[in-house]
C-alpha cells in the first residue's frame, strides 16, 4: 500500500467549518425560495442584527474567471459582500494590532449553495479569487461611501511575502 497524507476534517458532521474565524467576521447563508418560475433570495430583509449598521452605499463588482482582486484593506469602513453569481474563494487575514485573532488567515467559499454573505471588519486584509470558468458577481454594501478624492484602501500584491499564506497553493494550475 502506498504511503500518503491522512485527510484532515474541515467541517463537523452538521457542516460547520472547523477553521478558526477572525474576530468580527460574520457569515451567513440566505434562504433560496425556488418554484417552477425561478428563484428569489433576500439580499437585505431589514435585519440590522446581522448588518449592524444601516446601508449607506451599494455597488456591484465582478471577478473574471481565473482572476483575483486584492489584497485590500480598509482603515475606516467594513465591507459587506453578497455573492450573486459564481463562486469565490475569499481569503481574509487579520493583521490588526489589538485583535484577539491577529495572524489568523480564514478561507471562505462564497456561492449560492453555501455562504452567500460575509461581513469583513475594518482593518482585515481580503482577497477574492474566482476559481470558476464564468465571471463571478458580487454586491458590496460598505459601511461608508467611496471617496474618490481619498480612497479608504491599502493594497498588497497577491503574493506578498508579508501575507502568512501562499495563495498560489490554493490556485488550480490554469
């Protein structure tokens, strides 16, 4: 028998992730209402317990097939992503100096079959990777408007040595 590496569990029996969650990151799946005509899912149903603050700004963005956006970080606002179409592998890295989860890297697969919404706290680095063959589309409901004259965004290269995870290890060989 060939030697190999033992598989490691990533979820519990009921599907909950065993990965450490960064302090302040919130995730949820939303119900899909499906009938013979199509489907509906509620993006915002007034639940400020999840959203925490009112919606003040909304935009749609996409990630082309086999492309990525990030690493990005906001110093003032939080991002609140909702995936509309496709699948995204979202990497989160907590480098906040006073955070109880500083140094933690969290991976979240966003899709219509699982986690549909993620809140990314202020000060958490994030990178979105489209591993699929179709353009992925997301809506962001950030907690502050975009200021074109002074963007609230810091950037790092996707393969920056500062980041404690090798993103390339998770990418298919396109």
